[in-house]
C-alpha cells in the first residue's frame, strides 16, 4: 500500500512535526514526532492545538485519531524544565490543549502506540476513546516515583472516566505500569490494536457521523464539567491546593507538638519511677 499523502504538516520546534493524514473518509490521523519521547513542551502543545483548530475550521466534520511516529513512546509526559520555569505553562499552554481535546466538537481517539507516562496518559485520557498497542508499551502515573503532586484536573479526569475507583488508587498510590491487556481489563483503554483496528472500531460505532448535529463538543463539556472547570479556573484550583498545603502544614505542627508533649510526659513519669 503506497504512503497516504498528508493533508498538512506542522513543525514542532526545530526538529519535530505533526503530520495529518486521512486513512479513511473523514478520519483524520494526527501523527506527532518530537524526539526523543514526545514531551509536552510549549512547542508541542502549540502545534497540537493548531492542528486541532485546522481540522475544526477547514475540514469536514469527522473524527480525529492521535498517535506517535516514535515506536517506543506515545508521550513521556511533561518536560519539567519548560513546564516549571514559567507560571504561564499550565494555564496558557497545557490546560488549553487538554480542554480543547476534552470538549472537541468531533470524536477523538488516542492510539497509544508505546509508553504513555504521567501527563502522557493524562493527555490520552482527555480523548473520548483510547486504543493501545497490544505488543508494546505501558501506561502509568508515576508521579509517586519522582515526588510530584497531582494538580486538580490531572486527578479529576481519572475520577470521572475510570469505571473502578480501585484502578485509580492503584495508578496513583502504587505507580503501577499497566500493559495493554491490563489497561483494557481496568477500563483505561477501550480496545487493543493499531490503525486497522481503530478504523474497524470507528466503522462499527459509526463515529464519523457523530459530530454532524454540531452539539458533540457541548455534550462533552457538560459530561466532564468538573475537569473542564478545573482547566478553566486554574487560579482558583491552585488557591484551593495551596490552602490545603498550608492547612496540612499547620496540622503537622500540631501533631508534632502533641507527640513532643507525650514524650516529655513519658520521660517525666519515668524519672519519678
């Protein structure tokens, strides 16, 4: 089969690209390649949003599939240097991408061809459906391993979309790496396979025509209202988190004081004996 000519191609920084092809009528395949592992840099997020905007504004309504040209990785998450050196990264770069995916006016499918860790699996969760390569890759929330707290929308998307809260507990508190079959069994992904299997799923579910009425994005915005709210009100959610952190610090001080007083009392009673 000859290569499918691209509908368009966008640069990601100096060495990456997002390429849009059409493997089936009104099925738009966005393939990103940002070596070495598709980190969610500002350049990556900006190109991703632009690709979604182009499809929304210049092409017939259909369905969007996203995947990676790097066999080992769908996405390895955030690039911490670029993510935390600017206060604008989350509210102005990452969260707009996630909100765009979560409320996109067409069906979206993340084709997880390789590893999807941390913000990589979070990005996949912002899609309507997820397919996973049955032969390669793990999905994992590994924030526990590198000591990073989960921000509000990072947590809420799993609470809202996973069918079993025990699965989320395992993901967060054990940092378990799920292979494809485990991810399917736990409801993290909806199917296994690559592009042919995705196209068969699209046909069986008649997904290409779901956006015709023009209300698809609005329905999703209401379905996922909690996460959408966190993505929109970044400042408010951050204030809540900071208040909780300060409250926990005060509780820790009180706990330390109680234990210290107990130790003194114990020592005093021991001296009398």
